[in-house]
């Protein structure tokens, strides 16, 4: 194998899947996570078929699906809740898997955390990286607690605002897309059996997905509001004010939220490092290298695919530098297509008067493209 000992920086979806995929292939893995507590956080997540395929490859799919809600449809509705069209969604992970599953992000992350520990990965919490020295044979990594370690490869899976990206001297930074998102978990109505999106209202759009037997994940795409609102405790009253005008099931879900409901508010940002993601034996993957607006719900899938493909390639034969170049050639066209098409959809959401705008075509073509092997 090209590597036998790897450091993974970051314990989110990308880092967890990568650690699992490497460990299952016989690699000794250290994982460091800056948070002193490692557990699932956040609201709902839409996990499409190609992400489910990646989760299956690292042995956690059954546990995830035991709590998640699989579905193969999407409905488009008017702002008042009236049905526009019901669409079958492509099976990007293969016909044997659901095309989509709605999950509580915490359930997904908890499944990954438990599997990482069970796989024998050495996990160190409350820890990050201060720097590294490398030569042709290994990289020596310095940690924030004063310790160090030597590895064949160090991988920054540390998200949109990646520290490792900066340590590599890569100057690419996330940029605002021009829209923001409110997210909340609410009570799942009996009639909610798939993801639905509401168009034509006062904001860009609203929607929801079922994520468990009793819960759903609802969101509202809006313009960028005061950045002081950004965080996990935005005012529920503001979500209700901005979402006024959307009826149907969405309106009932929001109206039924308890007053202490946790409303997450974020500006949507994107990033694409369009140069090599590696410098010698240190690299970035997942959102650290590419992150797209959630218009095609492919963020988690692109991250999980990155991890599975990287583990497959670096445990093969050959010289590491050549393997990492081949990895870039394999992944870049796929992640660039998802990012470009997601940005196009965002632009059309912001400027719906654009001549020739055809969101349905872009979404359909992207998902059909993603049926191909990652």
C-alpha cells in the first residue's frame, strides 16, 4: 500500500467516513477533532443515493437507515401548498438503494462516531494542528497540546473554514453566494412522506424533509440578513415573519414549533480550490476543498465520496504523489459539475426573471450524471 499510517484532521462526515474507509483497509488511523466533545450536532440533512452508497461501503448504512426516512419522490408546491408536480428522483447510488433519505444530522454523526471507535481508530478530541514538516518519506505533524506524530499522509477534512487549507498556503476562501438559510427541526405531520419544495412565495423558497418517525427538517431560503443573526439560536419570531406567505404543510410545521425551538441561521457560502488539493504528503478533501450551496442536496454526498475514493486509491499500489494527482483527476470533474450547477441554481433562485432559467433540467441532468461511478 502507498500508506500505512494516516492522520485525519476533522471528525465530521468527511473525516469520519475517511477514517473508517482507511481502517477497513488495514491502515493505522489517528483522527483529531477540535471539539472537546464529539457527537452529532445540527438539524436535518438530506442524504442522496450516492451518499448512501458511500455509507454502505464503510458499514454504517443499516444503522443510519434504521432511524432515517427513505423516499424516492419529490413534490413541488406553490406557496399556498397547492401541488405543482410530483417527481421521481434518480437513484444515484444504484437501484437497490433509496434515491434519498432524510435524517437527523445527529443520528448520522453518532453512527459514524461509534463506528470509528469500533474500528480501532485512535481518536483525540479538543486537539488541532499547529504545523507540519515533511520530506519524501513522511510528514511530521505538530499538535496544539505540544505533541507530534509522524505519518505517511495527513488529510485536512476540517470543513469550509479549513485550518489545514491555510497551513498549506492555499489562499482560496469561501465566498457568500447571496442567499441564506433558516433550518429547524419540527414535528412531522402524518401526510409528510417525502421532500417537498414550495415556490412562488415571498422568499426564494421553502421546504422540508421527513427525518424520523416523528420529526421533520424544515428550511427557508432567504436573502442575506444581518450577519449578527448567524448561529444556532436565531429568533423563531424572525423565521415566522420571513416565512409568512407560505402555507400548506410548511406553514403548519412552522406554526406548531415550540417557542424554544432551536433555529439555525447561516449565510450560504461556496468554495472550490481549483488547484491541487495536496502539497507533498498533506492534503485537503471534502468541504475544505469544495463546498456547494444546498440546492441539489449533494454536499454530504460529495464529501463522503471524496473519503471513500481517497481511501481506495491510497491503499493501492504506486507512488503517493502519482496517486494523489490521479485522485484529483478523478474527483475534480465531478465536484466541479455539482458546484457549478448548484451555483447556477442559486443564481436563478435570486434572479427568477432570468431568461432561459430551467432549474428542473439542471437538477435532473446533475443527478443523472451522478449515477456514474464516483
